[in-house]
């Protein structure tokens, strides 16, 4: 049986090969795809970009300007932290360090520098050149910018409340002037001009602009009423007081008590006094802390005379109201519209520091009375002559008010004569 015998060695060889394959398959290493080697770029070829690390996308703003003109420089510093749970409960892990850098200006005291702002000023005030060598920067200037810095510090956490760049740099200089012969003193303030719209009066018929959000019914300059005509704002303030008292009930909180107290004071003042009206009366506004300082010979007061100078025109005025402690350069709507017809509470007549306010301390007429614009002009002209004179146009203010007519009480009807008993005929 040669057939089967002949294939026996072949079967044994095949079985041995299969057994060997079965054992060696347990030791076979796992297949790994090996990346091909990175080709070395030739000097003329552009290298491929390396992979970008994975970071959270962010918008980086290096330099910008806030709405109030403050220049803003920003940087973001990052460092490795712990888990999100840990960092969420750690105050310093997500923090903003706010630092405001401010350059405090120096007072301008040179005639050429003042003339750069108003080229006509040396001609308008011919005696100014002789007064400047002995002029001093009063303490008011430094104190004014200290108040500004204090306001910035107080409002720093609220960027929307910070003074704008324009309002921080709103005062070029303050100079205390004194004429060597007449001894007339004057405080020169170089600034811009904002608009005051305050004031109301029942004794004079004049339009009142109440649209400004900062409008106040009273001015610091006031005098006793002369007629029985009610202030045009009195009825509305009385209604507001009545409403506030009703809402407060019997146990008002502190804020409600303050509101009611302020309204009661306003109602009593409107019922008994008259006030300047910004639309009709030429006046300027100064910070309250500047007024009436004892021991300061150049400290002005409410009612003191002042002259506003723009280009070659001089505008007679008085100090008529008190303003915020950290702003200067403000005049009534009457003055502002004479300089710029488009002036409003929201549109300043002059933005640059081109306005000269010449204030004459301790010149107020007492007691205060209703504006006499011709008298104001004549007094300002006299004060200017005592300071060395003027060569500009001293503006004349026409009176735009009319006296309110006092209501004539209706006559009470006369009683009809009673019938007298007829006399008895004499006997």
C-alpha cells in the first residue's frame, strides 16, 4: 500500500508547521503605525506652521478710550491654578487691579500763555500786564484739584461716575490780582463755560427752562417777594410734597424723611422769595467751598460782581449760584446764549479754556434785590476802571422780563342799607 505511506511525511510536516504557528502567534508583537520622518525643508522652502497650543479664545484690547475720555490700557496676566471649584471660591483668582494715572496741571501765570487762549485779552485788559508780575496763584487752585482727585478716588470703582477728561481739565488758572494804587482786588479764573438753567420767580414774567435733568427751582441769590403772585413752580412742588408725605405714612425711613424735608424747605422758599432766572439774568456759578472763606481776601461771595470776557467783549454779571465742588466755569443760560446762540444745558457755548471770569470779592450789594441790569453794568465798569481799565466792548443787557401783575381782589359787595324805622311824629 504504497499510496498512504508515501504522504505520511508530508502530513507530519504540515501538522508540525500548524502547531508552531499556533504557539508563535501568542508572542507576535502588536502592529504600530510609525509616522514617517519629518522632511527637512530646503533653505528656499517655507516651513509649515507648528500646531497652536489649546487656549481659551479671548479678545485682547490694548488701548481704548472710555466714553468720558479716559485713555484705557489693558493687559491680561494668567498663571496656572487649581481646580475650577477651588478657584471659584478664591477671591484673588479672578481680579481686576484698577490704577488711574492722572497728571495734575500747573496754573498758567504768563500773559503770553493767557493770550494764546484769547489773543484779545492783553488789549481788552490793558492793565493786566502790569498786574501779573505780582499776581499770586491763590490756594483755591490747589484745593480745587485736590477736590477733583478726592472725587476720582471716591468714584474709582464706578467707571461711569468718573469725571470726564474734559471736566477734570476745566480750569487753566486762578490768579489773585491787586491794583497797586486803587487796591482793587480781583480773582481771575480762566476756564471753559457750561450752562446753568436754574431759578424761578413769581414777581417777574419770564420763560423758565425746566427741561434740564439738573434744574433747580432756586438759586443761591434770592430776595423777599414783592407781590402776591405765586411762583409758577409752587403748585407742582406742593403736590409733590403731599404725595411724598402720603407714601411715607407715619413711619418714614431716613431717605423719605430727607426727601420730605427738602420739599418742605423748597415749598417755603418758593412761597416767600424770588430767585434769579437763568434765561433772563446774567450770572456765574462757583463751587460752594470757594465762597466766604474767612481769612482769604480773595474769597468771593454770592452777589459779588463779576465780568465774563470772551474775545473782545466783556459781559457784566454777578455770582448768582453755587455749584459742585469739583467743577468750575459755569454761567447762566442768558450769558451762554449771548456768546453762542446754540447754547443749552446739554450744549456748552465754549468747550475750550477761552473764557476769562474776573470776580471782584466783597462787592455785593446788600440787601439782595431784583436784578437792575443797568446798575450792574455801571458798577462793573467802575470796578474795571479801578483795576486798570478796559478797552473792549462792555455789553449792555436789555431787561427781558415784565413785572407780574398782582391780582386785584374782587370788591366785596356793599351791604344794602337796612330800612330804618320811621320816626314817630313829634307830638
